[in-house]
């Protein structure tokens, strides 16, 4: 140790190494207190000004440690019939418990005949998903990818399919009409539009198969129906304001009270289309 009266810093020796007590601090420190270690030479216990590094080190170690309780993947369905919703999963016939919410990748999933009432699938990837016969009443499907999806015979009453991509989707005999809830109807122009009509604003139905689909009073404002097959579809009272129906086939479709204000492609759509049915509806070429 330093001699009395010396200008050298007071220090201690750890197993033959001289170490100053200042340790990078300009604050005075108490003299080291020697402690006995039976297994070796004398060690010294240096008091620390702060012990904040201990919690920090513990936090670092906790982050580095492997997770022992990883979150479980969500399950869809109830009772004995459940599945883990993921790309390509077989979830046919499942019945969602409560309002199912999923916004990730469900491409090529099999949801045939599934019950998904009031589900929220906004932003979901449903590319080539099988939703044939699925119950999607009141579902919210905003900005979803439904390209090539099979929605044949699906119940879409009261669904909100806004700004979604349904190119090449199959909606043959799908029911997208008003949801029967007993609520009073409101008036929209000259057409009687129920409160729970399906909303399909700006949806992309390019080349979609909508043969025989039930779309009464549906809101198709700004929808792209280019090349869509609407043969025999029920479009009674539907609002197609600003929609694009270029090349669409409306042969045998029920267009009673449908609104085509500022719609485009009406006069050049589908070789077998009854052009006269669109006269006086505000449609432009």
C-alpha cells in the first residue's frame, strides 16, 4: 500500500496487481476492506458509488435468454373442430367463436363452409382461398387480397368489401344482398336501400365470375367490373355510380332500379349484353 505522506494514489493489490481506488471517478472513496477467502489470497471489497449496472446487466441477460413461454398461434373454431389459420391450412367447416379477426397471410386456405359471421379480415391475404359456401354475413374485408378466391355460394349479406382486389374471383350464386335484420330501410335516390346492404366500393372484380350472384342494393360505387361475368345476376337497386363495366356480361341480369350514374364502358360491354337495358341510367360509353 502507499506510504504515509506520499503523493501516489492510495491503492490496493488484487493477487499481485496494483489498482488505484479512484477507478475513473474524482470522488473520494473509503479505504478498501479486506475480506478473507479460504480458497486463495486476501481479496478486497471495494464500495461502489452506484449499483445501477446490476439491473441493466440483468435486463441484458433476460433479453439474451431463450424464450420459454412463446405465444401460441391463434385458433379458429370451437369444440372438436378447430384449426390454426395459416397459408394452405384446412379449416373447412369451422365455426368461429365470437368475432374472428385476422389480418395476415391466409393464402390458399380452405374455409369452405366455415362460419365467419362479423369477421374482420381487413388487409388479409386471401389469394386463391376457398371460401365456397362460407357464412360471411356482416364481415369486414377492407383492402384484402381476394384474387382468384372461390366465394361461390358464400353468404355475403351485409358484408363490407371495400377497396379489395377480387380479380378472377368466383362469386357464382353468392348472396351479397341485404342482411335481414328487421331494421328499417332508408331511401337512396329512387331506390329503397336497406340499412345492411353489402358495401363493395372500389372493389376490383376484373374478370370475376358473378354468374347468378345476388347483389340487390349492393354498393358498387367505383367498382371495377371489367370483363366480369354477371349473367343472370340480381343487381336490383344496386349503386354502380362511377363503376367500370367495360366488357362485362350482363345477359339476363336484373337491373331494376340500378344506378349507373357516370359509370363507364356501358355501351361497349360484352357482345351478348342487352345494351338497351342500360339506356337512361346515366351510363356513359
